[in-house]
């Protein structure tokens, strides 16, 4: 928390795509560095092929009008994400999870919207790509802390882990409307957790089921006392 300085450097400027380097610094120390490749999605042209890709298993059906009032038959809001006092960024959004629980421990589905009432835009996809149930906690706790009861509450275990990001890639596939959208769907899945390091694949869809963005992460799993 606190003030941060962003330093932006033009690395390669092109007609179709440009690359910039960004450094986030705090108290004189570089904390995060990133390379961003930018283009104008609306001006992109070229071959387009239908791959017939779909999530397997398919997400549970949803009625987003009912979900606004937490009355959808398949999805229910978790009033507060686990360890919200420790992971304060989770308080910026509302999270809706399957009423029957996640289908397997290594993956999780969610519908998400901003708590402020604002809409998601392409500028906020970075937040969505990094805000979902942590698979480690589904494995190590006696009950999944992301499952919901009818009241949207559950007794919470203490925060045990912190997940420093080693690498986060985000590939934006679709330009959202200028006014944004209220809802986005995300599925996160891990293939392996070993020696305190895990991989994460994230697929973000819009209300119509179109792919909005894909994200891949590599993260450490360390004790929460390290943060």
C-alpha cells in the first residue's frame, strides 16, 4: 500500500504494434517491471478462423438478471472473499460462485462484477485476470473457503499463504464496448503445484461466452508472514 511511481519507456514504436517498458517503484526500489505490447484491436485485420474452442466442462447456466439479486439457481454471491483483510483488492468486486461448489479442487469458475457499480473495460482486465479463488486453499483446508452457504457466508480459516507473482501474461482478444460491461466470467486452473511454485491458466469470457482475454501466471506459494 502507499504511493508508487510508474516509469514508462518507449521500447519499440511501430505502425501496427508498439512495445513499452514500465517500472513500478516504491521507496526508491523497483518492485515490478513489465513489457506491454500495444495495438489498436479495432484496427486489426487479417485471417480469422473458427477453432470451435469451448470450456470443458461447460460453465453452469446463469441468468444474469437474477444474479443481480443473488437469486440465480446455479450461482450465489460470496459476501466476502476469504482473507479479505489480508487481500484487500478483493473488496473491489463482487464474486459469484457455483452453489454446488467448484467441480474440482484444481480449478474454479466465477462471475464477477465491480462493487462500485462501474463496468468492466479493457483497462480493468488486468484486475480480473488476477482475482479469483486460489487453488492451494481448496487443497489444504478441510473445507473449501470459497464455497458458499445460503447466507453467502462461511467460517473462514486463517490466511496461511501469500502468492508472489513471478510472471503474468495477459492476451486481450476482444475490445469490450466503450461503455464497458457489467459481468465477466473467469475460469482459473492449475496443472501442477510443486516445491512452492504453481502455474495458473485463466480464461475470461463475456456475457455471450466470447473470449475476452487469456492469462497465464507463475506464482510462488509462501507463508503469509512473508508479506
